[in-house]
């Protein structure tokens, strides 16, 4: 899978962004600073705060710093990161999905979060499955993991449906919460 540049309209004005993946219904592309309003909305959803955590992103300025210091820094350092997922049909952003390299995990992990209006429609499974395939086939990753809150049944179900196997309960360095660790070996 090759990345390509395209003008993608997310609200207005259109943004020139790197497209990483396309699925039947979604496009995943690099986040840009123009995505700050969407990031504020997503990261302040009660479900995001409950299952993923408070990233202290309350304003568009906070969101721009989050995008710069997180996804954009990861693109430069690792060649991957969290990507914006938007609907092919409408161009509406609906979530984020991608690969992260945390200092506290030996292997890269797949992560995703979607607005509640788009839950139970297969978008997390569709995007995360494509990300796993991309990580293994295009980036040559031998093992990809995922972490989730122990009580996040929807994410656990999506990870199991993708073929990821539960390995145990862990606690990431500097975090007070336990998480479930899942893994998939690359081919």
C-alpha cells in the first residue's frame, strides 16, 4: 500500500494530507493541525475519557499541541501514528485509528477511538483490521499488540474478531489503571 497526497475536505477549507489507507467505506490519513476541532470533540467524549483517559485537550490550541506532539511527532519518528478516519462517501471525520509506539510497550500497538454515533457499524473493526494488515505487510512488523480497559467490551470484541489473542492484564509505567493486553503475530 502506497501513501499518496490528496486534497481532502474535512469541514472547510480543504486540507492537503497524506492518505495512508483506504477500506471499503473509510479513508485513513495523517492528522493535520486543521483537525483540531474534531480532536477536541473526540477526546472529550465521555466514552473516550472513561476508556482511554483524559488527555487534557479542552481547546483548539490544546488539540493542535496534541496533534503536533503525538501523531505528527510519531509520523516523523516512527513512520506511523494515529490517523484520522473519515467516511469516503461524505468526508465526515468519525474517529482515529493507527499504530502507536509507546515507551512502555515493547511492540507497536493498534489504537482506535470513534465518535459514539458511529459505534456498532463495524468501523473500528474495518479500520483496525486494515491497520494491522498495513503494519505487518507494508511496515514488516512481526508482532502488534493492543491494550484496552478491562471493561471495554466493544473494543475487546473488535480485537478478538480481528484475531488478536488475550495475553494478560498489565499496568503501563506511570499509569494507575490495569489494561488488557492483546497480541497478534505478523506473517
